[in-house]
């Protein structure tokens, strides 16, 4: 079975969404074990993960609703 680029984009988007949610769950659990609830922790992962997720979702939505002539 040959995957078309559109289908591959959707598969990657769903995989990244699931991975981002799982990552966030584990980060929240980890922060709960830190002193003061992790107040002093600088979450630099938020500057990488969520922009990638938002970009993939927006590209996927654009591809879904794009009118093909």
C-alpha cells in the first residue's frame, strides 16, 4: 500500500497530538513531585512541542478544507 502525502500528513498529525498529550501528562506528574509544585521549573518544552502541534494541525485542517479545482 502506497501512502499518499495527504494521508501521511494526517497520520503524523494524529501521532504528534497523542505524543504531546502523553508528554504533558507525564510532565504534570513530574511537576507534582517537585518542591513547591514545580514553581521554579522553566518549561522550555512548551516553546517546542505546542508550536509544532499547532502547525501540524493547521496544515492538516488547511489540506482538509482546501478546495481542489
